[in-house]
C-alpha cells in the first residue's frame, strides 16, 4: 500500500494541539492559544489571565471537527461560572483541549487547504460556522 503523506503528516494534523505547535514552529499567525487539561472554570480563567488572553475565548477539544464540543465564553465571569459537567465535552478522550482567543475572519469566511505529497489538492473559502449549529445545514 502506497502512503503519500505518511505518519509525520498524520501526527501533525491529528489534533489541534499538534496543529498549533506546527503553526508556531513555522512562525505562521494563529489565535493566541493555550493547551489545557481537564480543569474547573476557575482554573481555566486563571490560565487565561496568565496568558493575557482577550475574550471571547473558545474551549476546543484537541480532536474533533465541525464545531463539535466547542464552548464560547464572553467574559472571565462566564468562564469562572461554568460547571465541570458543562466543560466535560470540551475535553476529548485524551483529556486535552485548547483555550483560544476567538477571532472573526475579516471577510466572513475561513480558508481550508488540503495537501497531498507537498502539493495543494484543494483550497476553498468556507463560511464561518456558528457554534451549536449543524455544520451541514450551514453549508447548504
């Protein structure tokens, strides 16, 4: 079986933690982010303060896609008031999540690029997905 991109590409893109590490290593811009393990809202708010993050913040599962499990907090007070049961879904099976500043794209869409063997297969501008919405319905 021929595998073009191999294990290195899989590892680099398997989760948000690895993706953000790659972006930082390549000195490419990305929203300010912090890797967090399961924690209380109070502990997450303290981490956001340590990192000098600006609200709104997103708490995103390390693995997953299409907005599944993402929580948004508009203020430190809202993050501190969140309860463990509410936060649980943002931590995947690996217990990791990314606490990240939310930035709205300037033009209302985000770029997505698929590559294979060092070549661009496809590049699209996709509409910004709203949290809590069915991603397929948003694309239709």
